[in-house]
């Protein structure tokens, strides 16, 4: 019996900004399951900024990118198994194509054990977003009680957790986000001390007013404009954790910082990082995140678009800054 | 008896590039010595890149900058003393105006004890240049045997010492400098493994060819073009010590890095530093530098212009990249 599925791929290299018509839906027949392979159905596709680089370059960690085929993180359910380690019904974390169903080798699957948390949380607060935030705040920035921390994209899945973790650790936390709605979410639901709207005309002045004692730690998700604003209010010997550059994934232009010299004048260290390099800390991270979640001390939101057919809109919307929290496409159940 | 002296000051705010006619020589009558003050005569003025920022902004650590009066590091001799701590004939390190003689408070003077080294060395290899290089290589980069280190402005006073210290520690060291003469100095006299001429058309390819195993540590003195070249050949988790931005002191334009995204993709940390913040290590630094000097394992050169009247030419020449090693103006004996 052959299985066919819809599959999203790229029409060509996206021009400057990724648009929905850069994607098209084709149909493919899947190979029969080989030894150790399983048939999976995504419950959720993870709509992540980092994919934009691979989309533009047709090049990524998986070979299929060279054909314009998208491979992203998913929470999937095993439908059929030719592996001794998995059986139908298992929930797994895995990279997969943006398809209705996919064939994956067992080595790529990570089982999700039964838990009180919804499956989608394993792509967000208990997955890469939560680990990224935890690693950034505790390992990269080494945040201490009494310090002031700023974070950009504060209403996003990583930024919103960064601020909440820093609050747990006793920091003063100021978010930066776009629009009154996002700022209200960040302060009222996530409990930040303040959130500054970068779309306001007097953004830099308002940021400065919110941090009368300057900033010790900054967590950057966006790009040059936010970095310049953060450098302006940074104290001498401040540290910047560089986690993402979402404003710069859709072009190759040089990144210009008006305040780059101030890195030198104020001895401000920039520490770019990727959470996967801190694997030895994941056990502690998951324990602490789960404990805070259980105690109601961490909150998170999801922006969920229903239906595989809407994945490009979900992706473009995420890049444009629509919605808050973790962006997901719901495919199956 | 009143003492008059020539004094260099700025005519106005220098436009884009600092030129010799931005300076003029006036004459001032010095106040009589107050309690604890001494009359000093500079033997050498230290011709340092960092002064360019103060010259452009008419603002610096000393109040006189607001009047366009230059204050720089000097090795000076005490001519007359109204201090119990100093007497005529003493050699001292002090900040002073670019004058034939100056009046300084005793608190600003650091005595130079008799030594086998020439007095000028206390502005270079045994002064801020040597301490900067030592702190950068050992404390900021934490260089280890077997690592590959690149350094820009490799024929300069700091860069040439950086590479020699890294060689002592067992690193492979590649310099970057402008022109065949400087590159020859860096390799033949300073003992670097190679030196790449950034003025050559195929600079980046030649740099890449010189570091087949990539670069672990980079020491930056210059600016965006060198940083981009270094980031291109940097290994994942490389560290960049940011010591100076000489290419960017003469304008306020944003600094654009074509490869800024690669800091993130390769987790390359940027550590800007100023040697004065590592004072607790100076004792060890001076001991090690002196020992290497005594053993003939460190070499240095000076570019000396004679006569206070030529200070502006010396300054502009240094900014343009004339000469190698430590730039000095010889004023007195």
C-alpha cells in the first residue's frame, strides 16, 4: 500500500522578504518503511525564525534543503512502526518535512513521555524555547538578583520566558516589544517590570527612563536597532547574550551598529550562543522549568494556525511579528 | 620668575579626518608651583590612537579637552619640585599637555625607577602597550598552546607584542598589516608565523590559506574590515578580543559588519576590554614582560619624531599607518 502526502516546498530562492507565494504544495508518494523507520504524523509544526536562513539559501542541516524542501521541528505521533523502539501511538519530537505524514528513521526520534503538559509545550516552554531562555539567562548571562535585564522580542516565545526566568532569579526585567498589545501581555501576564514599545517615536528615551540605574544584562533576539538601544543604556562591563537576529535573516546586507564603538568604550561583552551547546545543563533546566510551571510561576502563550495548508501564512505572519508566544501550525491530532 | 611654554591645542573640532592644520601652537605662562606640584619636562609624548576620540569631541578624561587642549601620556623629567615625594631629576610617567614644560600635581605622577630599559619603553613595551597586549592575550583570550591567533595592526606597538606573547605561549600566530615592509618586520623581527598584507587584492583568500585549521583567537585593533576577515576564518566558539577601532575614531558613522550574522552562527564571543580594568594582574604582567625582554625573547621598535613642533605630523602620520611599533615625539632629554 503506498501512502501519498501533501508537502510544502519552495518555488525558488525567496527574494528580499519571504512571502506566501514563495511556497507551493506538491504531492509525493512515500517510500515503504525500511528497517528502523516509522511513519509519523505531525501534530504541530514549529514555526521558527531560524528556518528563514535555510529557506533563503536552500541549504541547511538536512540534505533536502538543497531541493527547497522544508524540514522543521515537530511534535509527531507514530502511525506505523518498523522500529523496535517505537510503536503506533507514541508521541515523539522529531525534525520532519512540512507534510501530512512523513517517514523518519528511529535515530531521529525523541519520545515524549506522558505528562500533564500539552504536547505543543515540547516545542515551546519545555523544548527549544524554554531551554534557550534558561541557558541564556543562567549560563550565558549568569543573571544575579538585583541586576537589571532587558530583552527584545519580549512577547515572543523565547523573550517572554527569558524575562520570567530572570524575575524568578530576582532581576529587574524590562521587555522590548512592538505594539501596545504585546507590551500589555509582557507586563500583565508575564510579570515584567515594564515593556517598551519599539514602535513608539520616543522609544530610546522611554527605554532610558525605565532603567535609571542602567542595564547589566541584555538578551537579544532581533537585530541592530535593538542592539543599539541596548548598548546605549548598558552599564560598563554589561553582557549581551546574542540569541537571534530575526530582523536580518531575510537579507544579506551588512549589519550596521551606530553604537558599536561603545562596546569598546564600555567594555560590553557580546556572547552569541546556541542552546544545543549546553546539553549537559538540560536536565537541570527541565527540572527547574517544570517546577516553575507546576507552581504557576511561568506562563506561556501559543499562536496556533490550524491546517497544514496554512503553514506559509503562519510562517510569514511570524516573521512580520503577528501574535505572541510560540508559533505553531496544527496538522493532526 | 614666570615660565612660558609652547602648547599644542586644537583650532576647532577636526572635520572627518584629523589634519595637521587642525592644531596650532600657542604660548602660555605657567602658574607658580603650588603645594605638592612639580614642574615637568616631557622626554617623550605618547602618540596614541585613543586620543583621536577626545580630539574630535573636545571631551576627555581631563577638563582641558573642553578647551581643545591636548592631554596625553608622557615620560617626563621633574625640573623643579614643590612636592616631598619628588625631586628634580626624577623620571616619571604622567599625563601632561603637549608642552615644553608643564605643572602637574604629585598625585598624577608615577615614578620610573632606574632600569636598564630606555625611558621610552615605559610608554610602550613596559607601559600601556605591553600591558594591553599581555592582558589581552593571557586574561581576555586566555591563549593556550596549540591555538591559532590572528592580530590586526600587527606591526603596531600593541599588535607586535600580542603576537610575540602568543608565540611564547605556544600559539600559531598570523599577523595582519598594511604593506610588504610591515609584514616583513612582523615575520622577520617579531617572529610571527606569517603576516598577511590587507592591502593586497586577495587579502581574504591569503588569510584563509594561512590558517588551514581556522582561527581560535583574534585580537582586533582596527575595525570592521579586519573584523569581517577574522570572523570569516574563525572557528566555532572562537573568541575575539576587541582592543581598538582605530579605523573608526575619526568619524561617527555606524560600523557595518558584513559577517555579523556569523557571530551567531559560529557562537563567536566578542570581548572588548581596556587594560586598566586588570590592574591586579599588572605585577605578574610586568614580571613576565621584563623577563622575556631580558632573555631577548621580545623585541620592539619605536617610530620617533624629534621636536615638540612636529607633534601634529607625528599624530597624523600614526593615524595614516606610517611607521611601525610605538609612536613617540621626543621633546626633551
